[in-house]
C-alpha cells in the first residue's frame, strides 16, 4: 500500500514539474478623441500568450540581438 501511494506521489510531482507555466503579456491601449460635439474613448486590449522556448515573432519583423 505504501508503494502505491509513493508511486502516485512521484507521478503527481513529475506531472506538475513538466507542465510548467505559461507566459502571458497584456497590452492595453486607450485612445480619446475630443471634438466640439463631444469626446469618444476607445479601449483596445490584447493578450499575448506563449509557452515553450520558441516565442512568437514580433509584429515589426525585427530580429532580436
């Protein structure tokens, strides 16, 4: 019984260690346009998610140094 319990504990720890965590970046842009008739505010929010060692490329196409 102890062996089965230890086996499940080891498997659980191995699974937790290999899952890792995800990298998330949040970009929020707020733009306000004011005219004589009033003002308008636009909020644009994007979430960039990546995981692993190969993150997505940048939007400008520049290479990292």
